[in-house]
């Protein structure tokens, strides 16, 4: 048991010090929030973070293509889809140093693949920003019942010099806005996903 514990601690330390993740990133590996979702929070929204790694040659052309964003929640043992969008996201450009230092942001600049089946985040064109996106469809209410947790899937292609992390927030309800009063509760985030010639499913879940 002690050996397994030491191995787990060692793996966590390696993840936190993964040299592929830029130093300013707050969470360098995946995690699930140890603080439970407030009982009166009845909604959820997926999100993603895409950035450029300026240490990689040619980072100016780095991009993340997103074909699908999907959020499902398991209620009473059944997986219920809340958001399932194709080729569309919403979001903004946020301060990168310090990491999300303010909520002030500008609209997310979007381009599209030739067949319009994927939205393209050209992160290399503004490497000093965090490209923060969420589902294009409205935030939905979680159906009543016993909630076991939710799962995010983002189908994406990540080019050289780009990185992607996904996660989700629980919200007080489906219409409340972001604010200092604690209207949202971060459920957690995935590990970072790195460049590949193939399409990938970036996923996060807090389903136990």
C-alpha cells in the first residue's frame, strides 16, 4: 500500500511539473474539486481552454479545431445529454499572465473549416491570451433526481504548438450570470491534451 501511495504521489508531482505545459498555467494536470457541488446548484456548463506554446517553433500557426462539444449528466443511473453542439462554440480571450487575472475579456475570434463542420481557434495569432470557450447552446437545467456527476467530451484536432484542457462548472441555475457572489462552482478539469495528427476526444468527468 505504501509503495502504491508513493507511486501515486510521484505521478502527481510529475504531472504538476510536466515541461510541456507552460509555467504560467494554474492547473497543469487534471483534478476533481474536493469541495462538493452546492445542493441548490441545478445547472451545468462545459468549458475548454486552448493556448499556444510560444516555445514551439512555428507556434504562430498553432490552432485547435473543434468539431463537437458534448455535456451529459448521470441522473438516477441514466446519462442525460444537456449540450451537444457541432462546429460552434462561444467564449472570449482572457488574460494569460497572471492566469485569468481578471474577468475582463474580448470576444473569441472564430474561423471555420472549409466544410464548416469544425470551428477553428487560431491560438497562435494571439498567444498572449487564454482562448476560453464553452457550449454554443444555452446552459441547461439538470433534471431532478440523484446526480452522480457529469461528463464533458470535446472532439478536437490539436496542431503543433497548441494545447487544450476541458472541464465544467455547476451553476446556481440555467439563467444566472457570472458574478462575485459565487454563482458557479468549478467541478474540475482534465489533463492537458497535446498536438496530434489525429482527432482526439478531450474528456473530463466527475462521475464517481
